[in-house]
């Protein structure tokens, strides 16, 4: 079970922009910082701009920045919007042909598990990614800033 | 975000065998009942037999049956064992190259969400899929049996 690369990259891009809130950032520098594909990032940028989570400035010296404060971007909103679908098993999709869907108890259990999964992200915003690391330290923001320097 | 077809088919196969506990079943009939790929099911069968959740009888009149009672098969155990991996984002895998893993707070939040997801399945066994449907009726088992007849 995996999230798509798109969602992974969306999180990384938002994180990068939050850390560099004092200036415009380019796709090229973000791709370089994470060593990831620039064309993939372009697609993500397009989507995040459409959602008005980031704003882009064209031309020389242009780039992008967050259009909202990090504590206004819910991680649940990111994952629900950017991930193409949550069709865990066939009966979650529109092309469902499973013959026992009507009687099977698995669908409801899958939905309960999915709700619990999304529910976890609903407790956090982009700011939480910056402020906490695996050890629970509050120094992460500074460490990430320094790392990207 | 999707589970692999393998996990979907494992659940369906276990369900089918639980419903037909009075006799041996063949891969061919299960594939036909769900209108799914026989070669895919064969791989699933092999894995479930290795795990000793099902037992197979070779030869003419052979087939397979559950090797445990439905209430002894935890849905969490199925999903954790059959699903190849839970590498939600790059930093969950062995080939992780994300440069900020050490400082990023997202990994811990992803893990929390994954634990909540798996935790839901831990509350249920194969018997629960048979006994409950989306409407919470206890008549599902009978309906599924009749459907497959």
C-alpha cells in the first residue's frame, strides 16, 4: 500500500516553501534540493497553484511561495485533494465488478480503516511537520532550514 | 492509495472458503465466482498455503479449504502478511533518498496514520466479514452462501 509520488512530492514542496517563506522559490531548486524529478514537480506545482495553496510569480526572478500560513494547511486536506483516489480494493472504485459487494462486510471495515487513516492527518497542519521530528524535538525547523542552506 | 490486487484476492478467497467450509473448493470455481484472473489467484493460493491458513489436497477431486476457523484469522494478520509493503512515502522504503528524513516530522505522522489503519483491521476476523454487511445485518452469511449457489 503506497501513496502516489504526487502526494509525496506535494508534501515536500509545501514543506520547502514553508521553510523558505522569506523569498520566492523555483521548481528547479526544489527538485535539486530533494534530488527528484523536475517534470513531476511541475505537475504538482500546477495542482497546488490551482488549489490556491501556493502562488506563482512569472518572469525573471519569479517563482512561488505559500499562499496560506503553514498552520492553515491541513495535512488531511493535502492528502485527500492531491492523492488521485483511495480505492483500497475493487469495491471502492467505479469499475467494481465484485459479485458479493452487496453482502460483504469487508467494505465497511475498509472504510473504517481509511477514515482512521485520514483522521490522523486531520489532527496536523503543515506547521506540525516543521515543528516536530521523530524524536519530538522542536529544533527541527531550524535543522531543516540549515540543511537547505 | 490502493492495496495490491493480491490482498484483495486473498480476502475474497478466504471469504469464499469460509462460506464453503463443508467441501473442497478449486481455484477455477473461485475465479469464476468472482470473475477474476485464475493465474493471479494461483499465486495467492500458494502464499496462503505456505502461511498454513489454507490446506490443499492434490489429485482428482482435490482442492483447498481453510486450515483455521474463520474467527482465528485476523484481518490485520492477512493485510500485514499478504500486502507486499506499506511504503506510503519514500522515507518508508529501503531505497529512501529524501534528504531531510532526519529532521522531517511527516514520517512520524504517516506512521501514526498507518498504525491507526492496521489497528482497525486488528479488531476483526474473517468471521466478521461474513456476519456483517454495510447495513449491519446478520443475515449476510446466508445471503453470500445463497449467492454462490
